[in-house]
């Protein structure tokens, strides 16, 4: 871009929020530039988040299953060895294939990709420090901020990504630590605890709250998931607060105390994973130059149409309100471009699914029981265990259940919560049902192929207003 050139849209950040917006804008015929400093597109999700973590989760699950769950299936295997270097290479192949794919999609949709760090010079101008050296400026009629998030640091523990790590270090360890302590039993903590525990590490998860899973997970489901993960070998310390940490040459010491005061304990580990949440990333963006505000959590403040105080500057994804999820960022990207090109757009925040990719997976959409109780909403519960589902039985993979929460008066679906095999795929049907305002009976009267895990979904819906057939 040259000084004089003005684009219809300039996007800062090439993560899921930014790259989806760029492609959509290109498709709508806007002239668009996307500035990304990382050196590759796809942001946290593709480079150090969703994709590499799911590669390791899948392959560590395979390894663990081959070690512990083949004989009873009539499969005798010989020497099973872990080749961690190759497992990491497989991860890198998945990541690079996908990030390069986005570069291709940028070309296809006439998106200009500027490699560098963007900062506001004024309300219409973004100055870019180019990765290859030098500077340029781009002007935008509209500007979209999509700068994402970063791991929240733990006070007093310096992250070196080797001994004291965030998720970024946890997807790139060079050897399996003998002992690992995880601070925070949210989604990152549990996914990474699963990977390293399966590969042979002794993992202890320390969680401040009385339940695992982070915000939103139904308490019954969280309890069931914790029980299953405990059986797999992960240790949990709930209602326990990490107060300080000390990294030395012989490992990392963590001091904890009971959340409600009292009992203190010290935990030793080779590696400590800090997974206490993520925070918006807006460092160096120069928002102070143009008067854009952040709230007390550092989130960029926007209105219903994603607009900041400066109406032609919008914000989407992890750096603003809402759950920090890739598919939420994607929905916002589409809606933001629709606001720019058509003056209307919409995201249904009540129908954004959450998935934890442990084994079995945990997935949910809508409200959980704690939330309904707190609001005094009267509801019916229908559940169905995978132990009574024919496909789960043939797969010898029967842990978990599907649970529907429905309005007591109308049978309208309020929430769906699953712990079980393939929960992450199955929840898509739940999201669609919720999006279309379905009742449980609508789902239960829909034919589901036999034998499939999805029949557990249908029967849980049936159990909400009547009786399940197979349980
Ligand atoms: P990001 O992906 O963080 O992208 C922002 C981009 O902006 C970055 O690439 C950054 O380099 C760039 N940037 C920042 N400032 C500037 C600047 N000034 N100039 C130029 N570029 C800049 N979500 C899911 O839905 N499913 C999952 O399975 C899942 N797994 C995850 C696993 C891990 C370990 C982590 C950490 C996260 C995971 N997430 C998952 C969350 C998901 O990664 C985020 O919600 C998603 O990446 C948000 O997209 P974004 O575009 O808003 O931000
Ligand atoms: P989180 O908010 O899910 O969980 C953090 C946990 O740490 C909470 O349970 C909290 O109570 C606990 N905690 C905080 N301080 C503590 C302390 N001092 N001692 C002990 N426990 C403490 O955050 P997490 O797991 O870091 O994930 C960040 C974001 O990334 C999430 O918002 C999530 O949406 C996203 N993500 C999504 C994934 C998915 O969709 N599968 C996978 C990984 C991340």
C-alpha cells in the first residue's frame, strides 16, 4: 500500500476474526488490507491454539488407546513407542497446511496481506512497522480491530515456555515432563493435562473453584467429566488457590492454600502450565491516539454493531466482549462485514456452542442448570446415558450422557449438555435446534440413523417430556 491509497476496509489482525472478515469483505467487492504481525495467518487458533492442540489431543489419544485399550478388542500390538518429535511434526503439518490455505484464500478474494505490526496514527490511518523492515501506512474508510488475546500471566511466575509455560509452550514441549502442575482447571488446563497425562506425565490440576471446566459448564457434567479424567490418571485439587510459584534449576514449586483460607501445601513439578484465562491483546495498537476505550478487563468497548466511539472503527473476536472462541469470532466477522456493506447483521450469542476436546468430549449450548436455577426459570430435565446406546456399546466407549434442559411449560429447549464420545460433533444438532427455537419433542420425533451415538441425543430429548425407549 502507498501513502495515498485508501481502502474500503483495513483489518488489524489476521486471526480467525480478521481473516474471515477479510475474505467476506473481498467476496463483497470491498478493497481490503489485512495487517498481521505473526508471520503467518490464522492467529492464535491456527498457529498456537485450536489446531495444534487438537492435533496433539487426537494423536495422544490414539497412543494412549493403543497402549491401554486394544487387547479386549482383539488387537494385539507389539512394541509401542512414543516418537514425540514426529508427533510434533504431524502437528506442524496440520498447522502449516491450514495457514497457507488462508494465504491462498486471500489471493483468491483479492485481499492485500500486509506483514507487520499496525498502530493507529489517526482515525483513518494505520501505520505499519513492516516485518521485513521499514514502514508503510494504509488508510481505511472503515477499520476493523481483530487483535485477539494472550494468556493471562500468573503474578510472580515468569513464563519461559519451557519450565513455566502457557498453552503455547504446552503444545511444543520437547520431552514428556515427569511431573506437571496445571494452574487452572478450565478448558486449556484440561485439554493440555489430557495430552501430557496420556503421554506419561504425572499431572495435577489445581483449580480455585469447586468445579472444573471453566465458565459455562453444567455442574453435573463437570463432575462426571472430572470423575472420568481422574480414572485416566489426572489428579485434581479443587477449591484450591495457587498463591505463589518459584522456578529454580531443579523444577518449579507452587504454593497453594484452600480457597476459603487455611490449609497450605507446596507442589513440586518439572513443568508448570499457567492456564488461568486469557486477556484481550491491544498492546502497541495506539488506541489512546484516537480515544477508543477499554473496560476493566481490557476489552475494547463496542456497541451492538461492533462500533467503537469512532463509528467507522469496529472490533470483533477475543479482544472484545463475549466468549473467547474461534467460531464466535467467525460469526462476528460475517456480521461486521454485513453491517459495513448492508447496514444490518446479527450474532445469536445464546446459540454459540462450547466444546472441550478431552476424551470423552464435553460439549454444550444454551443455559446450564445452575444458570436456570439462579434465574428462577422452571425447567424439565431429560437425560440418556451412552451406556444404553447401541453404537457406544459396539465401540466400547460408553462413558457419559446427553442432558436436555427444557422450559417446563412449553418444552422449548433451553440448554443441551453432553459428556461423551463425539460430543463436539453431536452438539451441532443441538445448536441448530436451539437456533430454530425447537422443542424437545421436535428433536425426539426426528428420525436418527441406527446405530449412531446421535440416538442418545434423540432419546435424551424424548426423556424430557416422556420416557426414553432404551433406558
Ligand atoms: P487471535 O486468533 O488471537 O488473532 C489475533 C491476531 O492479531 C494474532 O495473530 C496477532 O498476531 C495479530 N495482531 C495483534 N496485534 C496486532 C497488531 N498491532 N498488528 C498486526 N497484527 C496484530 N477456540 C475454539 O473455538 N476452539 C478451540 O478448540 C480452541 N482451542 C484453543 C486452544 C488454545 C491452546 C488456545 C490458546 C485458544 C483456543 N481457542 C479455541 C480460542 C481461539 O484460539 C480464539 O478464540 C481465536 O483465535 C480468536 O480469534 P481472534 O482473531 O479474535 O484472535
Ligand atoms: P478458563 O477461564 O476457561 O479457565 C481458567 C480457570 O483457572 C478457571 O476455572 C479459574 O477458576 C481458574 N483459576 C484462576 N486463577 C486461579 C488460581 N490462582 N489458582 C487456581 N485456579 C485459578 O481459561 P483457560 O482455560 O485459560 O482458557 C482461556 C480461553 O481459551 C477460554 O475462554 C476458552 O474459551 C478458550 N479455549 C477454548 C478451547 C475450546 O474451545 N476447546 C480450548 C482452549 C481454550
